[in-house]
C-alpha cells in the first residue's frame, strides 16, 4: 500500500484535499469516486511524519485557524464546512493539515481525533480542549479558548525572542570577531615575529599555540563537539524526566521553568474546569500541556491522589506540581467555589513573574557577554603588545 495526496471536488462543487492509502494511483482515484468525489489530482506522497521545524505552522497561524473555526461553529456552520472554509484562511502545511482533518471528520472521526492524528501540529492543550468541547461543554467555546491559548503562547514566544535577540547577535558578532583575530591576524603577526628570531613572552607563545590548534584542528574539534552534543542530547532524551527534575532543582533556572510550567498547567486547568471537565480528565490534559517532564510526572501523581478521594489543591500541594503562590490561590479557590477563576489568576501571576525573571536574566547576560569578549580581546592585545615591546633592536 502506498500513500497518495489528492484534490477532489464534491457534487456541490466544494474542493476536498487530503491523503489516502491505496495499492496504486488508479486504485486511489477509484476509491475517491466510490466516496462520491470527483478526483482532480492524485499523486504519490511520502509517508507523513511530524512537520519539520521549517514547515511547522506557527502559533499565530494555528490561533487564526482555531478562531476561524470557533466563529463558524458558533454561527451554526457544520463542522466539515467550517474546516473547509478555514482552509482558505490559512496556507502551507496548516492548510494541508485542515484538509486531512476535514476528510477524517467526513469519514466519521471526531475533530479531536482528527487533529490528534496530525502529530505535533496541534498542542496537547488544543486537542484536550477540543475533546472537552465534544463531550458536551460546547465545541465553539472550547475552540475559542484554544485559540486564545495559542495566541498567548505566540505572544510569549515573541517576547522571549525579542529579549534574546540582542544577546544572540552580540554572541555571534563576538565569536566571529575573535575567530578572525585567531585565524587571520595572529598567524601573520607570528610570522613577522618569527623572522626576527627572538624569544617571545609566555602570553604571546600561548596565544600563537591556541591559534595553531584552531587552524590545524578546528574542523576536527567542531565535528567532535557536534558529536558530543548529539550524544549528550540522546542521553538526556532517554532520561528526560530525571533531567528535568535536576533542572527544577537548579538555583536560577529551576524557579523559572517551574513558573512557566505552572502558568501553562493552571491556565489549562482553569479553562477545562470552567467548561465542566472532570478533575481527573483535566489533570490528564494539563499533564500533556505542562511542557516539562518532571512537572508532568508530578501531575500524574496528583491525579492518582485525586482518584483516591483527595482534593485537587491538596493533591497538587502533596506533589509540588505547581508553585507555592499558585497553590495558595488554588486552595482559596477550592474552598470558596471559585477554583477556575483563581487558577486563571494564578496563571497570569506566574506568567508575569516568570517573564520578569527571564528579562532580569537577559539583562545580566548582555554585560556578561560584553565583559567576556572584552577580556578575550584584551588578552590578545596584551599578548601582541608584549611581543612588540620585547623586540630588541639588532
């Protein structure tokens, strides 16, 4: 069996896109005709995996698609037609994704299952909210909440990129500058000093030795560094939860990661509990949305405690799944019957605090990079000047 990408028209004139498996191209066309479709294009397609990093739809594109779906569904448009209409709003990989989802819905699949079949295109939060909406709490409301969550994630990612833009640029320019000095300037200077036949100061000899190592073994060292990084990444990937637990215990990075994870968890719990989702199902979805394997493990243990009859706030406190501030608000909300509202406030508070801490770290990173590169340039200049001053006239 092979996979074929198709474009076809329905009897009412609407276009349908998607993929299907068949023994041959003619068999794929026959299968489409059997569904009452008129094939326009049928061509081979490779097995689909998760979209590559360059083709993966952005959070803003996903938010646009989800908001369009929410508007159409709230207006009473049938889900299949809403999906087809939303295909015209977006482009690229997301358009193809919605086409395949529309085909699955037409074949009887639920929207949540159709989106989940697309791998990592849609987050666990989006799929969880959609499934909660399909269970009777309102698909339009769930889609709108998913769109707002995607927009919030896009805004957060945009602010983080803006905060890191200058340090990354500074690091790149600094590395290029130091590389040019080591690879181009120092060898020429060493050749001039070598012609004089005089002893060089220790700092100059160290600098020339470093330059020779970089020029002679630079490619091999770079390859070794890449292989080492890949090996470390593979080891970390195989022990992801243990690694994330260590990160959560780190002095500076730990509170930052815990704050962002708490913001995601409490926001999705608030949205799900507000739509009437049971606590056990809400914890399952929040676990997938945590973005941190250690926090996800703690949420799994919290779910077990809730299943045994423990209150949600008490279970979260026992496992340390969310921060102390969020726990206080969750406890107050559970006691007053305003748990979804106070969880949403906790999410806003944790997100604001985590972002403020991130900006503080970035503000410290900039002068640290400047000092580091200034020290490197100062060492090069001092070593060269020492060599110049040590030259004796003959």
